């Protein structure tokens, strides 16, 4: 999913709703983050390489009884 969560609250809610629906744990905590990263490489006072990347990830903490498990993914479709 390549939605911009900072601009599209409905897309973020859809990811979180799906993750909550799939959880069978006693307690579930979800943290959805999105960040833009940029890097420019300069040589001889000229930009010769410009890189931009958007990374979105979901961190999950699940509690079942006295056991705690954590997982994270940046594949935010149903399979991920």
C-alpha cells in the first residue's frame, strides 16, 4: 500500500482496522509510522545523485496471558 498516511487518514485507519481484526490476542497495540527520507550527493558543487524514499511500517505488540510478542512489517497489504 503506497498511501500517504499523513494526508489520508482513511488509508491509515483501514490498515489498523485490518490488523486489529486479524489479532486473536488478549491485548494488541499497533503503531503505524510513515517517514520520508532524502539524500543528495554532491560533487564539484553539483548534485549528481538525489534519492528520496518513503517508508511506512506497522509495529505490533500482542499479549496472550503472560506472554508478549512483537513484530514489525513494512508490507502493509493483507498478506503483509
